């Protein structure tokens, strides 16, 4: 309950702050890309990386010449593949993410960012070569931390490279989700 209230308060505060301040923006973009993701499973003999998909829109609100807040709305898959001897289990958890990343800009078109995203679950799926597979106690709200770099190669095309980590459980028996990825940016500056 506290996490949901904190998330709502943070988003509302951010929107109100932006609405009342003379804030410039930069790098409005559509993003689409892939990431390699993995999650640790209790008693697994091997935790493999799998490919996941991510897409959405982002913008950087500039509070100073080289400092801003990168935010937006992203559809994000967090996939997993675990082996338990001869048994293989794989699946994905899908979320809508609202990133609130502090961005330090080197130029108008390049910078590094770090911060949390507030993620709400859309769905989950699981399959196994041993028959039925189910996920229990899947967290409906998670807070991943992301570190990355974003830059434009041309006025309308850029790249977002990032590493994401989620500490703790995301579902019963699944924990420590990690992903590294690249999103192609289609900028509208």
C-alpha cells in the first residue's frame, strides 16, 4: 500500500512541478528496442538470459542547461528462462513503466541517466517442457533502477543504451531481475 501511495504522490508531484515551472524540454522521442534479461529462480541449476522487447515514448524535462528529468511511458517485457536439471521453465512478465531518471547532459543531444521507474504489471506467462507451469504472487508494482546513456546520431535518430536491475522478488521463487538493452530513438526535436 505504501509503495502505491508513494508512486502516485511522486508522479503527481512531478506533474505539478512541471506544470508550474518554466521548464524547457528536449529529446522527445519514440523508443523501440530489445534487451537481454535474466531472473534468478530458487533451486535452479541454471538461469539463462533471454531476449525481451521494449517500446514507448520519452522526453527530457530540462531544469538547467545540463540537468533534467527523463520520463515517459514504456511497455516493457521482463523475460526469464530457468533450468532445473532436465526441466526448463521460461516466461515473461509485462509491465507499463513510468521512468523518473535524473539525466546529466553533456550536450543538447547526449547524456547519462540514472533513477527508478514505477512499473505496473500488465500480464504474466509461463511454460515448461515438463507440462504445467504457473507463477504465483507476481508483484503488481515493482521499482526497477536503471543506469544508461542516450544520444542522437542525427537530428531525428538516436540510441538509448541501459542496464536495469530489480532487487528482491518479482514473483514467488523469481528474484533479482537484470537486463541490458538498446532502444532506437525516433526524435521529434
